[in-house]
């Protein structure tokens, strides 16, 4: 007998004693992105090629194909498992990080960077992205990491206290970074830190009681910082934006959806440089943010910011 219950955007199936969860990915700022890229203006005639640089759940690509059938999409993602979401022949999947997008010999009429993790990656990857599940402490976007690939487990068990404090503060903007780093060092002297649960317990012991009662989970910023460090997300973004702009056709638009201030700062600076160099115009001077209704339907969208430019 299989019991199915739905809540909080997830479907849970319990088969005997085994419980599995199926995430229902909700694409953030879907209509705003498609409308901001001017697809109704530019995709009504001729064969157009679009780069979805962060395919994930494929929400943007699938909706574009639904509205504009005469389009080809190149979809990139370093997580090979997301290719299971593709059944449309108009989508060509490449298992690479967008920092290597120049390895695909194409020019594009539009480029989308959605920098958020898909719900499926958070809930079902088994790689430790979520502090709500007890999983191996990996946090790598690669589906099958090699022994030489950096993981969050490597960082918390081998990096110095200062380095840990620096990345937790620098990438997570965590005000208790030094206390957390000290807690990690003390804990690993007793036993190796292997799982997300191990790390959450360390953070919980390291931060003040009042911090644990805040709206934001006390482990959120540390987990964000480790994930960014493991995957060199900020470095990849800087490289990907530059390479993306180079392969964008004149008149083509680039849309970037960021989810924290460090990403948004990089995007804002890049766009400003292109505008001041008379290489692009800004479609929106201020970032587009989700509506109150979207945040209500999808709380994970609350920090999203969309910026769009057009190459001239």
C-alpha cells in the first residue's frame, strides 16, 4: 500500500517504512524573465537559439518552448542528474558548468542565468545541500564527485580556523563566523565531521540561544558559505557572465536571477561596466523582485533579484 500526502510543495510517498520525497520545483520570476527578455518582440520569426546556463528543473526553458515553439535551447548544468527533466528534442543538454560555456560553439539570442538551487537538488540530491536532512557533507554540484574534487567535508575537517571563519563570514555574511569556526575545530578534534547533522549540531552549540529563535535557520548562512566555496560559485559567475556576453548576439538580452547580495553585487557591477563602456543598455535599472503573491506561494523566492541587459 502506498500513501501519498502533499504539503509545502513536496509529495511524500511512504512504501512500508521507507519514505521518499518528490520535490515540486517552482521556477522563480518566470513571467518577469520571459517578458523582460523581450521574447514576444524577438522570437516571433526565424530560428532563435537561447542559452539556459543553469538548467536545473528546466522551468524557464519549458515555458519558453510552450510559448515560442520555433526556438532551440542549449541547456547547461554541471549536475548531470537534471537531464532526466528533458524530453523535448528542442533542448540540447550539455553537462558542463556555465564557466565553460564557450566550449559550446554557438551564438545566442538570449541567455538566462538562474543562480538558485532547484528544489530537487535541495531535497533529493543526497549531497548535503539542505540542513533539514542528514546526508553526507559534500555540497558539490557534481552528481558523481571524484576523490580529488573539493567537498564541504574536506573544508570543515582540514581548513584552518581562520580560513573557516573567513569563508563563513565572507560568503555567508554570518556574524557568528568566528564562534562557528572555533566550534568546528573543537568538534573535529574529537571526531571527523561527516554529515550535515554533525555540522548542524556544531553550529547550534556555537551560536547564542536568541539567534536560534530567529526567522532564518541558524545554519542557513554557514551552509550557503560552504556551498559557494565548494563550487567556486562567485568565481564561476564572473567568468560565466563575461563569456556569456561575448557569445550573445547584438540586440540579444541576458537575464540573471540572483539569490544573495554577493551574487547580485557581481551582476550589478558587470552590467554597470558594460553600460558605461557603451556595450549594453540596462532593461531594468533596479532589480525586479517577486510579488507578494509569489513569495507567499514560494517562500524560497523571497530573496530573488532579476537584472536584464541588452547587448548593443
